C-alpha cells in the first residue's frame, strides 16, 4: 500500500521487481530502497530491484536503514538525493516506517 507523505514523496512496504512497471505507470519517476539487503531471506536483492526500476524508466537509489545503517546518516544522504532525483519519489522498506522516519529527518536536516 502506498502512502503519500508529501505531494511528491510516498512510502510503501516491501516491493518486488514486478511492481516497478506499475509504479512507473502510476507516474513515479524515482524509487529509493531503504531496506538493507539480506534482512529477510525472501527479500529481492537491491541489484535486481535496481535493474527492474531502471528497465521501467525510473531512477533508483539504494539507501539502507537498519542496525548497521543509522537513520541519521541516511537522512543526510537522502537530503542530497531529494535535490537531485526526479519526482514523484517512492521510498520503501519492510513496512514503510523507516522510509517515513528518514524522510522526516532529512526534511529537518540543516
């Protein structure tokens, strides 16, 4: 399920490669993966997600957030990516919560 945080930034739970064309058809121009590779065995690796996103004509950024990847550090990078990436942007993780948190931190980052 996609949830809009701002008019041009949305979050979702785990996606699969087959969702990328649907996202592009829905108008998304960029995808951010906030889920570290290998978090769950059934999770699609970021390289495959990137290939599917790019095949659908979207930009893709792998920006993991988790125990080894603090949200504060990811927020600094996200702030830079927000200035660069075409919009609208969809960020995803397991449930959408990390993507929401990192976005909030990035918007507040000086």
